[in-house]
């Protein structure tokens, strides 16, 4: 038995509606030949309503989740250099994204005749916000194996074992599934058009919030690069001024060196004359006996 085997089974189990979880889990456990694996499958925890909604969301809207979490990863890196006003703007836009995704989750669970209460919807939004702040929370969310609601600040460490059915699954991505086809029944055109318009507004809201976040990220990058360029230009100017000063100093030292070398030559000649004079004087003294 390997963790990959457990993940494969768990992915199937956590992809089913919450009302079918126990039956599907037990059936999967019975179908497994490996006793140890069967035992582990049997102990998989039933997700809370909020956790099930999030698991459904990451499978049915995997492209949007990937886009949002990928953007959040870039923003976490960029946020360190942003000022207070820019951070407040990013926080507001993150909330717009999580609110739009939460509304999408509400619509998805309605396909299974489930309605999210305000408290449960808040838990869903809290998990989405946590995933945008904390890479560990993002990995847990993306696994599609969430069993209970969680929060994260990006500072304290998330207890993965407490919130994820398979703690080793933080590198796992839930298998995407297609939207459940709507039941065939006769309805008036107006409610259909209203629902389509509402869905279009939600998708546009999500796309706009993501685009605004991307614009903010690029603007922050441009601002950082411009500031760095000004800093480097200032350092270059200072180095040029320093070079000019040093070149002047070199010219002065060259003049001093030339004078010193000339004085050295004069002193050498004077020394030679003095030595010769000294030798002549000694010779004259010797001749006098």
C-alpha cells in the first residue's frame, strides 16, 4: 500500500455529494483488497457542509481556483514591499475574489438541493481567504480533501492533520470534474434568463477582481523597479563624483611625485659631489702626514 493508493481512493470519495459520502466511502473500503488500505479508507472523515462545498468548488471550478491561487502566490511575494494604502487595496480586492467564489460555491451546492446558511458561507469564504494568505492553506484547499473549516493568517502554522483527510495530500490536486448537467424540466424563459444573467455577473465580478489584482501587482512591480532605478542612478552619480575627485587627487599626487623624483636626482648629485669632496679632503690630509 502507498500513500498514492490512498489519495486515489480519497479523491473519489470526497468528490461525491455529502449525502452519499458514508455509503461511497464504505463501498470503496470493501472494494479494496489491501486490508491496511481498506482500514484507512474506512476511517476517512465525513466533511462538514462548508468543507464539502469547498471540495466541490475546487473540482468544478479548478481553472478559476488555479488562477486565483496563482495570483495570490505572486501577491504574497509582492506585498512585502507595498505601503499601507496599497495593501488595503489588495485586501479589498482579495475579498471581492473570495466573495465571488463563495457565491459560485452557493450555486454549485444548490444543484444538489443544498443551501448554504450565512454561517456556513462565511466558513467557505474564510477558507478561500486563508488559501490566498497562506501557501499551506492553499495546498490543503487545492487537494479537495478538506474535512472541516479552517482559517489562516499567514503567520501561525496551519494544523494540516486536523483539516485535511490525508495530511500527505498537500501536494495533491483534486481531479477536476464537469458541471452536473441540469435536470430536464419545463421552466419559463424569464427565470432561466435571470439565472444566466446572475451567473454572468458573478463570473464577470470574479474576472474583474482578478484583473484588478493583476493590475495592482504590475503597478507595484513598476513602482519598485522605478525606485530601484532611481537608487542605482543616484549611486552611479555619486561614484562618478567620487571618480572625479580621485582623478584630481591622482593629478596632484603625480605632480608631487614628479617634484620628489627631481629633488631625489638633485640630492643624489649633491651626494656624489659631497662624497668626492670628502675623499679629496681625506687624501689631502693623508698627504700631509
